[in-house]
C-alpha cells in the first residue's frame, strides 16, 4: 500500500472528453500520488487572465472551442515538465490532445529516460456532457454551439489517442457516467491506493 502522505510518484495522462470531470478527479489522485496536476487549460487561462503574449495569442482560439496549435503547446508543456515539482512525476490533464502532441510527449519522456505509468480514459456519453456543460453555464462563450464544437474537436482530434495508448498497453478505461466518488474510488484502486471510505463503490 502506498503512503498517502509522501506519495510514490507516477507519470499519468488523464484522457477524456471536455466536461467529464477530469479536473476534479485529477486533484484527488494527485494528492494521493504526491504529484502535481498539470492542466494545460488552466495554464492557458492564467496566461489569458495575465495578458501575457501567450495569453493574447490563444484567447480567441480558446473562446471558439478550437485547439491551440501543437508547436505552441509543445513549448508550454516542455517548460512545465522541466520544473522541479514534476521531478517525481505528474498528472497531465488536457495534454496531449492530438497525435502530434502525443509524439511530442513521447519525445520528452524518451529524452529523460522515462515512461508513462498509465493513461486513464474517463468516458462519458456526449449528450450527458453537453447537458452538464449547459447546466454549468460558465460564461458568455459557453454557448451550446461552442460546447458542441469542443466535443467535435475531441472526437476528431483527441479520440484517436485512445487507440494510440491502447496499442501501447497504457490505457485504463473508467466509466465517468456515475457518482463522482465512485469514479474516484475506481481510479485510486487502479493505482493500488485505498480511498478509505467507499469500498463498496470501489468494488463495483
Ligand atoms: P481545457 O480546460 O483542458 O478544456 O482547455 C480549454 C481550452 O484550452 C481548449 O478548448 C483549447 O482551446 C485549449 N487547450 C488546452 N489544452 C490544449 C492542448 N493540449 N492543445 C491545444 N489546445 C489546448
């Protein structure tokens, strides 16, 4: 059993459609594993809020529901993974999002003599995701059109990563269409970590 206080480290990719609750899951898992949750979406939103050159470049793209180009994202991720807190591992939430990004990550890992431990796919049916997103209604940009566009971009550009990582024996699939604490329990169990409070759900 891993020690929750120290964590044992791991390199994990969290994959799944927009709105599947990946961010929430990432926080819990990272706490247990003692690694930072690295959300490229959060990093870009911070850049936009801070009015940095990167932020100015990506603002319109993000608002439209499209993806920022792979070269820009490669710079963002390379810099972030070189920071000391990523030394014992990390959980990537929102990266990679395209096959070229997956190859970039593979290159970063290869250069460091490292491997991924797992790619977790949190899956939720698209109609349920759109329903949740509309309920949340974050801002003026979150129209049904933009929400649907994000789902389409996921299907076309990101979903191919499922096969890519399955082929490499890294994919672990988790049904995300269930209560959040059940999803958490299943995820922790995958890593041999005990959630402690929800044994029944973990066994489901
Ligand atoms: P997220 O919070 O992960 O849904 O990201 C919000 C937005 O940031 C996305 O809709 C994209 O416009 C942009 N973004 C985040 N991560 C990436 C990535 N890996 N590649 C391209 N664009 C990204």
